[in-house]
C-alpha cells in the first residue's frame, strides 16, 4: 500500500512538471512571431536589393526598368 502511495505521488509530480504554464506557451508563441517577422524582413531586403540591381543593370532602357517593378511590388506586398 505504501508503494502505491509513493507511485501515485511520483506520477502526480511528473504530470505537474510536464505541463507548461500559460506564460511558457505565450513566450514560445512570441518567439515564433519574432522569428517570422525577421524572416519576412530579410526577404523584403533581398527583393529591394534585387530591384536596385535590376534598375542599375537596366540603365536608360525604360522597358527593362519597368520589368524591375515586379521586385518592388513583391517587397511592398510583404509589409
């Protein structure tokens, strides 16, 4: 009988220790949000760099420069 009590208490402690608090869950969600924002910001910077390089390569050719606008529009869409 004593063994059953000890086993019950140990199981209860393990159950309580295994559960995460709402603060832990919120912190993990916030961290995930920050990582996603960082990923989107990096992607926007890459698109702006591609746009700038495309415009530079296009020079005075207005048709080529107009084709570069797709990079800029994609970067703006990520806001």
